[in-house]
């Protein structure tokens, strides 16, 4: 909503879909794009290991907790990749999913500690995003809707202008016929 999107108009939460096997898929958010396109946004990420790293008493414990944090993120990437959201009937989604990590510091630590994590996600068509990287995406979606509205309004205006032109052309044609008839009547009268 901060990006200018309206619930149930530009996005849905917990929308339910069935895959071809009949299994139910429930993405956290479904961003709606113009022309019935969608982007799936998932935000279920375990931060237990990250919290454990913050509370670690020593460096070894911190490193072990961050290793577990990276592993949890990697496992979630694998889980999302296996859901094949882009193949679900009713979703016109690109072949990637946005995986939102709500705690910016946890996102940064995961990328710093697991150096190839972002590339790993990309290879699985799962794009890791945090608040600072998600907001530009959401603003872009908002701008796409604004452009779509502007285009629809311009098309409606063009359609109305076309109707008005047709009506003016019809009146002009009838006035010309009336003028021709009056000219004929005037000639008959004069003769």
C-alpha cells in the first residue's frame, strides 16, 4: 500500500490455486499486473537461525548459526522453486518468484555469509528481495497500473472523440443534402 497499490485491485494475499495434479498452492502475495499478468511474492522465511546468530556468545557459535541461516534460506529457495508458481493455471506469471526477507539485516547477512546465495536463487528462478529492493519493484508495478489507467482513459477519450466526429460528419452531410434540396427548390421557384 505504501507503494500505491490497492488490496484486491493490484494485489491479493493468500490467493488459492490448484496445480495440474490438484494440489493447492497459496502464495503469500500475488501482485497483479495489467493484461492479466502476475508476480508471485513469498515472504515465509525462517529467521530462527539469524536470531541465534545475533545472540551468539562467541564467534564459532555465530558462524554456525549463520551457516544454518544460509542453509534455511537455501532450503526455502529450493522449496519455492519446486512449487512452479508460473505453471499454475490462472497465473500469468513470469518464470520467477520474489522471495521477500522482511529483516534487512538478515537478508544482508545471508548474502554476505553465503556469497553465492543470490546467484543460486536466480538459477532456481527465485529472486531474493528485502524491503529496500522490493519497494522499487512495487513502485514499478504501481507505475504500470498508472500507465494502464492513462492508456485506458486516452483510449476512452479517443473513442468518444471518434463518436463525436462521426455525429458531426453525419450532421454536415445532412446539412449539405438540405442545402442541395433548398437550392433545387429555389431554382424551381425562380424558373
